[in-house]
C-alpha cells in the first residue's frame, strides 16, 4: 500500500545557518505550516510585491473596541484568509482573546493538516503597535 504522507518544507525565515552544511535551515511539516499561517496573518494587503491580494485585514481591526461583533469579524477574516491562501490545512476553530495587559490580541488557531488529518495548534499575539 502506498504511503500518502507528504512532507511540507519551507525556508526558516530567521535565516539561521545549518551547523554542518552551512545552508539556510528548513522548517518541515507542522512547523512549516505554522510559520506560513503566522506570516499570512501578519501580512497586510499590498505588502507583498506583485501579490496585493495576499494578506489579512485583521490589523485594521486591532484598534477597534473589542466587542463581540468585532471579534466575530476578526474570526471571519482569519477563516476566509486561511481558506483562500493555505490549502494544506483545514481550520477547525479560531479563538480570539483580548489581552489588555499587553495591549494586544491573542489568537489560537486549531487546524488539521489535510493529508495526515493530524491536529495542530498555532498560538500567536498581535500587538496594537503602529
């Protein structure tokens, strides 16, 4: 029986050097997908040259009053962005929490990697900084 497992590989954007080969290190599988999701969320529209549609508009909502309506709009924005630009995962839940102590918003993304059905979680914080 053939193995349908697929390995996802991305560059490590910290551009750290591999100790033995001297090449740029890579992220694989879950770590590569988490880095991709985090980059998509943190990218604003028109920030990527020649790809103005890639990005998340959640940054425009960070300075709004944190109400249930704004929370739902943020959630929908993230869901639509992941559905459109990250075909490797299926999003299962998005939890958004206001953290006024650090003047930011905590995001917990729960997703499954499509070819393995492996559940994974990405937790990140978006700060209200201009």
